[in-house]
């Protein structure tokens, strides 16, 4: 088991004072974005600008405020986000919060199911050589199948069996996120050193005692690292799960509607909302990690 | 040694064949309708019967979108990582963003890219480029910093230039990270190309075929497409593992 897909390399050790470079890069991106909006929107705005007599102010006014732009300006996306989050009641279908909640609920269900499945598989693999040898190659192979491509079929088949709405989407999330958990947990459960395992042996500890008192505590840091990856791809799974069936609610449905009706600003707003959700979920897992590790007595 | 190698192949093979037989038995025994779950034998028959269609879809999705996109995305991610390596300010600014973006649901960009690059394969290739760029950037930056201080000091004492240090020390040391990214990208590329086809496509392509056949309840065709995708994905991944072993033979994880 050399390296696993879907688990990115650990980020380089955090250097202090990244705020300035990050701000600078973000500002650069914003500048490039505003600049790019002018030529990219020219197809739509060109005739209007010429009709209005041109001039720099005319170009800027039209390029950055077009209703159906090829590339909306950042402030348009911000306005759309503000409008669909704060000015509409959260339970209305026009509210982005409503759609976020639909996606978030199936993400969370899939994440919990997938993590449990991942941990269970890892425990089985650690305790059985046969399972380790026979399951592991298939678990890796299962991830080379583009599961997101099968999502429509899973949803249609489950729908014809009477499962609709939340469950099929979360099954896709579950399938995606069990993998990093399994890989991480197998590593984590194997991480106790031989001397520690030998000590447990001299205590005549049973297999389950070794598992609960040594292997499981040792695997907690690995578990949280995998959970961060898992929660992010669970969200991706839920969003993609909403695409093929023409779901009427959820971030994926917003993307699809936006692409049908050419509502670019709506697509970008949904995209940003999905990104906020992903960042928030990963952050929450990080908080849980810090709290748990502190409780377990790990010095920061 | 030989015995363990045989069981390495035998166990998974037995397990896989067992699952296929169980699948066939369940479908036949309980009379599961083919619109829910076709039997493996039925899928195989369909696969053989519709090879020309599958080949056209394969060319559209894999040859035109996945492979060029994967190469361009990985290469540009690597080049930007080199740039980050030369300009530390850029690295400190880009890397936190790269880590953030790597966790985002990037597939959501698909409708925008389809709008920009049209329905045909360029938009799918662009999707693949976007999806593969960030994992390579993050991994390559980490890899370029993987060589130890002692080794770098040695290169310095030889009076080696930045370029020589890069080619002779730091690139080889970065190879495990780069291959890790290439492997992650191989699965991401397949996903990106197929998902982008949900948002509009000419009438060929694996994603197109899957979504239309699901609509027509032709599930044996869907499974045939999935089989092709799975075999392609595994072969792609296997090739990368093989290359990785050749290139990073010195790495501790390959020592006998």
C-alpha cells in the first residue's frame, strides 16, 4: 500500500505571517477577474457599448453590470449571494440557504454512514489477513471507477425501488467518502509499534482490548485527517447526486437550473455557496479534531 | 516469497469472481428485473454486442478530453509549483488558497466551462485541466521541499546552480509526491470529463451515453459503459503505479 488516491499530500508546514501574501494573491485574482470580464463579456456587451457611444466609462459600466454575462464581475456574485441569502426567508425555494440545507443534510447523512463503513472495513482489514489481501485491491479499484458517473443510475434505480430524496444522494456521498477513511484508519490502526503491541500481549489483553485501548486511540489523528478529506468529497458527491435526476432543490439543482436558463450569476452564487459550505465543514472537523486531541492529552 | 505473490493475486481474484457469481445467482434466483440490475452475463453480452458505440464514446471522452486535460492540468500545476518555488512570496500566497480549493466541490465549475468552451470536447478537457491543476500544485510544492538540508548543502558545496540542484536532487526527491498527484488526478480526470458531459454534449461520450441510457432504462448498456470506465481507470492507475516503481525505485516503500 504505497500511496492512496484521493488523499492529498500533507500541506507544507504553515509559515507564520501568510496573511499578506494571501491577500496580495487574492487582490491579484480580483484584478485579473475584473479585467477579464471586459473582453469575455464583449460578445454580449459589445453592441450595447457601441450603441451607447463607447468610452471607457461606458465599457466599464456595461461589462461589469451585464444581466447575463459570460463572466460576471465579483460584485455581481456578491450581490446575488446577499439577495438570495439575506433578503429571502430561509424556507423559500428562492433562498440559497434552503438549497444549502437540502444539500447539507444529504452530505451529513452520507458522511456519517461512509465514515462508519470506512472504520468498520478498516477494523475488519486489520484483523484478517484474508480480508486484507482480498478486499484491499478491490477497495482501491472501486475508486478508479468514476462513481460520480454512475450516480444517475444509482438514483434512478433506488428511486424505482421507492427510495427518493435524501437517501440515494447520501448513498453516493457514502460511497465516495468511505475510501479515505478506510485507508487512513488502516494506517492508523496499524500505527502502534511492535513494543506496544508486545506490552499488550504480556498483559494477556484480548483482541478487542487491544483494539479499544491501544489501536483505536493511536488511530485518532489519522481518523481526523481522513475525515477532513471525506467530508469535502461527501459534499461533492451530494452536489453531483442532484445533477442527473433534475432535482428541484439543492446546490446541484441550482447549478443545473442556472445552466439551462443561462443564469450565469446564479451559477456562480451557487458555486460560492458550495465552497463556503465545504470550507465550513472542513473547519468544523478541524475544530472537533483539536478538541478531541486536547481531551486525549495531546500537547499542541 | 513466490507463495505470497501467488496469494496476492489469488485472494482478490477469488473474491472478485465470488462476487460476480453471487451477483449472477441473486439476479437469476430472485428474478430481479433487468431494469433494476442486469446479470453479469447480460452485461458482458451487451458489451460485446455494442463495441463500436463504446469505442466511439471512449475516443470522445478518454482520448479527446481526459488525456489531454490530464496532461495540461498536471503540467501547468507543476510549472506553477516551480514558479512558487522560485518566488517564496507567491508560494506563501498561493499555497493556502490551493489547499482550500483542493477541498472545494470543483465539479460545480462544469456548467460554466460548458458555457465558455461549447458542448464538444474542449469544455470537457478544460474541466479536467481545472480539476487536476490544484492537486498537482499542492503536491509538487510539498515535493520540491522534500529534499533534506544536508543534501542541499552538499549541492551548494559543489557549487551547483539552481537548475542543476533542481534536476539532480530536488526533482528526483519530489517524484513520490508528483506520482501521488498524478494518481489522484487520473481518477479526478475521469470524473471531471464524465460529469461535464451531464451539462451538455454532442451525442457521443461516456457521460452522455450513461445519462441517456438511464433515461431509457437500458441498464445493461449503462453497466457496459461503467465496465469500460472501470477498466480504463484501473489500467490508467496501474500504468502509473508501474511507472512510479520504475522512477522511484529508491524509495523506502519499495525496498524488499
